[in-house]
């Protein structure tokens, strides 16, 4: 399967921009696993952790986020968070 283009951005900086396997997003309506080819989608974020899987079967890199939203488009997944720590 093709890689998912993923960007995590805060008002202060670009936190991550990479091709990854999957990202689990903490949406206000529940968690969503996003893979390459996902249908267009938008959700607001709840405070929690993004789980970034760089390859299939790998352990996730967990990034705490607060507020913001996530959008899936034909260009990939963009998460615009109020804050993100690594």
C-alpha cells in the first residue's frame, strides 16, 4: 500500500512532515485510523495523542496534541493542532 502523506502543524511550527503508514487521530467523535487512500474526512480534535505508525506492524510514535482539527484530502492527512509536544 502507498504511504500516507502526513503533516502536523501548530501555530508556531511544522512539527512533522513525512510519509507514514497510518495515523490514529483522537477526534471528538472517537479515534480514527487514517491510511493512504482514505475517503475525504474532517474532524475536530480532542486533547489526546496522535499515534503515528511509520511502517505496518511498527510501534507507534505518540505525540500529545491539544485542540484543532484534522483533514484528509487527496493530498493526505493534515493535522492543525493548537499545540503538539514530542
